[in-house]
């Protein structure tokens, strides 16, 4: 995401959530990639609860199967 461009394209008051959501999705995807889709280990690496990562995966529409080897 181009943060600088966000100030022009995202509505006032929504920039923070949009940028944080994008970064959070990328971070979870990288952790899943690193763990070959293992959600429990990815959660441990990120320092969050397994239920939290599962909830975020669902909310952010992340397809875990694409990380499994």
C-alpha cells in the first residue's frame, strides 16, 4: 500500500484503519508463509493467541491453503 497516496484516495477518518488492516494482512500472510500454513506456530511467532490469528484470517479473507506445502 502506498501510504502517501492513501491521503488522496481514502476517505478522511478511514486512513488509519485501511493502512493498519493492510499491514496486518501482510504480516499474517508472511508468518503463514514462513510456517507453511501452520496457524498455531504463526500465532506463536507473532505473539498472539491461536484464536486471535484464526479470527483475523477469517476477517481479512486470507486463504491459508495457499501457504501449505
